[in-house]
């Protein structure tokens, strides 16, 4: 039986582009792990993607993962777009190159061993875990500035 893990992520950028930060919160039963990171020159989208990637890479065995994100890009990218981009040679439906392809390719690989469900929540709407990772991501961005 797969362990059930909740992965809550967020990215933040001071300016876009600018210094950025990300946070990932992993919960499995009563156990909890927080990961954060920053980049001195990045975009908000890259930080959103990096948070998910770091969370998935932190898992040491296949898990049933529920990803909680406030990013429509992350939610739709993982559930609708990645498979199509791979089939189309990493081109969008408009035949333009996929932005942040390096992170999307890494995410496609990182999610492979897991069963992934994505829950998109509204940002800054009082979801306690989303608010928590948002605060952590903002702090990481400020440290990276």
C-alpha cells in the first residue's frame, strides 16, 4: 500500500523577474517536512514549479501524493498539458516552445513513480496550509534578494 502524502507548495517573486523563493510542505500522517529555496534572478512561474519539483524529489519511495497548489499553471500543467507537450516535442498547441521546459521535463520524471492528485486552491483565501507555504516562499525570496 502506498503512503499517503500531502504536498503543499507555493512560489514567490519580488518583481517578476526578480529574486524568488519557493516552499514545499510535505505531510504524511503526523510527520511533516518543510523545504524552501531561493534564486536571486528568476520568475514566479519558475518558483512555483521548483517548489513542486523539490517536494516530489524529497520522496524516497512511490507514494499517493495529493498536491495542493494555488497555481493554475502548475495544476493544469501537471494534469492536462505535460503529456501533450511531450507528444508534441515540447511545443504548445500554438507550436511555440514550452516555457520553462527544463523544469517541466524534470517534473514529468519526478512524478512518474507516484500516484498524483492535484487540488487547486484559491491563493490568499485563508487556506491555512497555502497561507503557510506562501509566507515561507516570501521569506525565502527576501533572503535570496
